[in-house]
C-alpha cells in the first residue's frame, strides 16, 4: 500500500530535526522550523488530527533523529508460540515493547516477557532485525526497527499484566487475530521457521 505522503512527511521531519540540532545560523534555524511545521501540516491534513496533537507527537524530539526500537520475544513450547492479548485493542502479539533507556535489548525482552506473560526467560538467539516500513504494518508517524529474540522459559507461570489480559500458546495454523501494529502474520510464520530449522541464520530488513 502506497503511503507516499507519510514517507515525505517523515523525511521532512527528520531532516528538519537534524538541521535544528546542528545548525548555528538563525536564518537556517527558521527555515528548519518552517519545514518541521510543514511536516506536521501534512500529517494533520491526512490523518484528521488536530495540528497541536500532531505537533506534540511528531515534532518534539531533539537531536539527530534515529529509528525507534521495539523488541519482541519469541518463546516456543510444544511447537507453539507464546502470545499475549493486548488490553488496548484485544488483539494478540508476541510479548514485548519499546526498549527502555539503560537496558540492553536482551534485558528489555526478559523484563517485557515477565511483565506481560508471567514467564521468566533466558534470551538465547537474535532471530531478526526488521525495518517496520518494509513489512505490512499499518502506517505510523515514526520509523521503527523491530528486534525479535528467541527465549527459553526458565520459570514463572502464565499471568496477564498491566497491558495484557490473556496469555496463550498458538500453532502456526491456528493464529489468533493479530495486533498488526505490533506484529504481522508473515513475521509470526517467519519465527516458526526458526523452530523448524534452529540453524537458520539471523535475518534483517
């Protein structure tokens, strides 16, 4: 699905933010601020959101802009994959979320799996690093990288968390309704390829 207007808006925003971070010339700063305002106008026009809401969401970061990082845990049991149902939309996802400052990707996924599913795990392999824009997720204002880490259960018991309301394992032929903002069917099925072939190399993009 083509979302050229979103690609342009994100690119304009990123360039303007970088310019604001490094420029010392007051006239250049004014031009970069105007470019950032244009990117907000584009998003507001195409999403129907208020300009100020878009600005608060989309144009408040400082410094050189880089992709945000989301980490997902891949846990298998009896040839099924662990998933949690998100309270926000009542759809299913691999446990995980945004990486917190001060924690490594592995430390983040251990924390997220415990909080969202009740299981204690040990990270064992980086399976994939995917650019969200190259997969069939709904369009978003930010640019994300998604990290998929295979983990093994070491303890705990199934228990929902603050952001989840159910925990369950699923086979590849019986997947639930997915929260496609968080993971797609093709991504879940790719994770099962690692179960079938443990020597499969880490994939990216």
